[in-house]
């Protein structure tokens, strides 16, 4: 069966996400049986709003989840630049506590489990710490704005939870070159795949993302239970071929989601192709496309996968 992805036009962060979640209400009902709901937002920096998940989008998500889930909703993040409390203040998130039963968790101060990911030569592994709050969530929601990226072409819902779940002092260890980082993101996603992927595409970022790019209006909101399908559709809407995005390619090859448009049923808009708005890629875009493996590197990866209990 194809994956269903819900798509609507958007004229605002709150309004657009609320509209698309209304289309996907049957999906949200699954949150009602969850033990712990975690909403992973994306800040990157505490000082530039364009690089952050808009608070309006998160408000719409929490509002929709609260209709089905009666417990405290955890909002988790740790910016790469600045502190969590600075980001919450600067981006208007503290007001959410006045409206809903939410708790903010700083991933940098969270308990952790140790995982191993690839080094730059693909024949050894490096150890990293991954947030237990993220790993233990039985209903994990990723909410992002679409952005171009300096290493993996685009950053969307999967990368948000995977890289964001790694403790700040260890995130740099994921950056072992274009080949290793795409493999590592895909591998870790097996343990951190969102239950619900939400993209607030009212305004995204193009050019030198994920921090220094420029605003780009896309005017869409996208939701789905298959994050590979959601991220692949959004990549297409941004003008990128998802087959050129390494971590999405690996996840689809490993049977963890659908990438091909013919395996995805888009609900809410008949002609999604008319909504494509091409984003200017990062200046290193063509270098980033060098993530594909040579034959001898594939052998190394297969050995590592067995070692990592894939």
C-alpha cells in the first residue's frame, strides 16, 4: 500500500498547519494511546528566527494532539548556538505553557544511551550519546520549516530528530564527510523515526542554510506518518530530487519508507506539482552529491552494519 501524505496550501504558520492536521485527524488519534508524546522542534540557533520552527506551527500541533492525548506533551530541543531558554524566550515558546500542558526538555541535559556511527573512512565507528527522552517516546513528532543544508542538501523532519537527539558535545562526531553523515543519519533514524512528520512550509530557507540562508515562501503545510514520504515530497516541492539526498535514499532502500511519488498518495491537493517552488541550494550542493559509495566502500558499510546489529 502507498503511504498517505497530507498536503494543504498555507497562508500562515498556525493556520496552514492547523488546516493540514485537520485533514489528518484520523492519524492523530493514535497519540491517544501513547505513554509519552514528544514534540521535537528545530532551533539550530537561539538568535535567528528564520532558522527555527515557528511557534505558530507548534501551537497548532499541540492543540491538535491535545484533543486525543491527555498527558503532558514534552517539547524537546537544544540549539547548536545559544541556550534552550534563550530560544524559547526569543521565539515566543514560553507562552505555550499558559495555554497547554507542556514541558520543555533540554536535550543537552538529558539522560542518554550510547550509539556507534561511521567514521570518515567507513571502516570504524565513533561513539555518540543520544537523548533517552527522544528514544523512549512512543509517539514522537517532528515539526520543522523546510531548509537547505550545508551537508545533506535539505534538513527536514528526519534529520531534525536524528541529529537533534544527539547530545551537543557529540553532534560534531556525526560530521565525518558527506558519505558517513548520510549513512549515520539513516542508521540512527531506525531508532528515532517520527510517528508524525510535520512540515510548516509557509516560509522556508534557501541558499546557505540551515542558519545563514534567505527566506523563501513555499506556501504549503505537509503531514504524514511516513517521514521518508513526507520529506521526499517536500524535497520535490523545494525543487530537489529526493534520490539525491543520501539519508532518504538509504532509508527507502532499507524498506523504512517510500520515496517514489508513485508509492505516495497525496491527500488534500490534486496537482501537487503545480506547487513546486524551486529553492536555491547551498553553495556546496554539488560537493554534497558525492555521498554515494564506491564498490569497496559498500563492502565496508555492509561489515559495519553487521557489527552495529542492523
